[in-house]
DNA sequence: TGCGCTGGATAGTACCGCTATCCAATACTG
DNA sequence: CAGTATTGGATAGCGGTACTATCCAGCGCA
C-alpha cells in the first residue's frame, strides 16, 4: 500500500500522516526504493487508534506516543503486564500538574472507605485527590455516600474490563490500554444519558417534544 | 473586598482574574468609584468553580462561559430545570466535531438494549455514537455485554446524582451542572483504581512493591 | 522521456490560555 | 496636600500544541 492509499483508506490527510510519522506515532513503512515505501493494514489500524485517542479521548500527541510505545512492549509475565498497564494508566492522567505530594488525604480516606489499597505512588491516586479537592473547592464535595456509590459502580465496570482482556500477552496490552482509554467516553456519555432518562421519567416526560 | 484581596484569597493570579473578567466568566465587582470595585464571597466561589472546570474537568473557556451563563438562569419549573440541565450537559461534550447527523445507529442500538429513550437531539447521544464508533475503529468495540454492564453501572451513578440535587431551584442548576462535571474525573479515577486493585488481587500482589 | 508521486525537510498557521505592559484616574498615607 | 500605590481598562505579546503548507530532489511508472 502506497502512502496515498493509506491516506485514502484511513481518511487522515497526508500532511497529518507525515506529521505522525515525524512524531513517531506511526511506524515508518517498509522502504522499497529511495522514494517509495510500503504500508500495511497495521498502519491503517494504528492510525485509527491514534485518531481515537486524540479526537475522542482527548489525549495529547505526547501521551499517545507514550502509550503506543508501551503497547509495543510484549510483557513476559502477568506481573509485567500489570506493571505496563499501570504505567499506561499513569500517562492517561493529564500530567500538567506534577502534584509531587506524598500524601493524598482525600483519596486515602476514599480508598480506605472502599476497602481498596492506598498507594500514593499510583498516578490515579493523585488524580483522584485532585478531583476530590476540586469538587470540594467548587462547593460540590464528594460525600462518603457518593464515594460508596461511585466506587461500587466503578468496581463492577472494572471487573468486566478485566474479564475481557485477552489471554494472549501481546494482544493483552493493546487491548487493555486502548480499551480503558476509549471506553472512558462511552461511560461518560452513558452517565449523561442515564441522567436524562431518569430525569425524564421523574418528570413524567414520556418522549420527544 | 478589593481585587488584590480577591487575588490573595483565591490564589488566582491578577492577570488571570482580569482575563476572566474580560471573558465574562467572572462577573464584575460592584463599582465604588471610577477606579475601585468591591468583590464578594461569590467571586471567590466563582473563581473556584472556574478553576475546577478548566483545570480538572478540562473544559475550554468558551464551554465554561456557556455553563456559567446557564447557571445564572433560575428555572421556573422542574421541566425548565430539566431543559437547562440538558443544555448544560450538551456543552460538556466537546463540540469540535459538529456531527450533524440525524441518526446514530450504534447509540440507538445501545439505548434500545438498555431500554432507554433514544432521542437523536440529545448531545450526549452524538457523543455516545462518536465514542462507540471510535472504539470500533480502534479495534476494541463495545460489545452488547459491555453496554449492559456500563449502562447498569451508570444508571446507579445517575440515580444517586439525581437524588443529591437540592430541591431549591436556583441552587439546583448550579449543583447539578457543576456536580455532574466535576464528579466526572472522580469516576474516571475510581475506575482506574478499581482496575489496579482487582488486578493486584488477581495476581496475588498484596501491597506496594 | 516526461509527468507525477514520494520521502524528507523546513517553515508557517491558527488557536488557546494566559501573561505582561502601559496608562490615566484615583484612593490611601504620611 | 504631596507622594505613592493601586485600580480598572485596554492592548499586545508569549508559549505551547496540533497541525498544514511548501519546497525539493529523486525516483517510478507509462
């Protein structure tokens, strides 16, 4: 497949494809002559993943690069898979604020309440702390009851997520990382639709107006 | 409170406060002389909300402006509250892609499966469609079983969210809109922490290492 | 043989969220 | 009442990001 065909099938403009190549998001094609290179289905797929992560999940090019690099690594053990996943999840959280704290009191309280492990080195712990602090400052603090409900719901979601991860280690990383990321917006949309559905029910609004 | 005091108590730099005033995110203070104005606690609170929406939720200044404008409106009936909330939720979804379609097949299938109302005019429906399409293109499609699990979990979350909305109409809008937005990152963080907790359990990893 | 695509490089653009500077008017301070 | 600091208001600049455009020489294909 020539680059022009890759552009056509993927729908991504040529300058953008070149940009992704430059930035190392897209691996170069197999060179066949000094001004020719051959691209394959994996390039089409990779482009779809890149666009999903950037456009739908809203990640930066830098974050996508990190995640794609992690996907390339084939874990040699379940523990290594776990480690790679942890680092991938870490890059999902916007790292604009380094938040180099060593204790996250709100997150710790929440996790203890949920009976989950509190380890301040997890990036998601810092993210939780920031979110809880912001909610508090904005006047809509997350009460313990809210934490209970949210925690239980997310546990069900996570349970399902883990079950769906394929056994085969190489596929597992990509599936888990990309899946976690792109299913996030699905969850957010479903939450909003549930709001609207429940509110409509409550108001006795039956259908479109 | 002078503007310098507002800057001090809020922690937001003076140029940024001026910027928010210019952009209409922060209402002007009560003018007391041609070069003086008086700010109150509501300005401090407003700044906290703005920072939470921009820094933690990741909204654009334009989105924040729209949402704050909606908050100002005092609904006169539950139906109007519902309408305002719907529009607020609409602005939460990134509007970079207009997606002016009139049918969203993936979203419709998902909502029918969940027994929820499908109305293509809801912004969240378009968002769901985009997320499902991206997941599909990226090779991690949301299966019907996943939709079931996610839908049920989000329904529990939404149920709780609605219960917590105060009766008083003026407070209700702000609470519902800001709460929906800032609790989103809390949910995302809890999902990732649930992943890690369950994965650690499964691997027999008991603590930090 | 010539036309056009290709890889590669470099430069430019558009937007966003601030941030900095300047100014004149005015308020407080001694 | 003089002097200094602060304020509102306006304008301009900055730094980052994600592209987008242009140019070029060298092929490859017809």
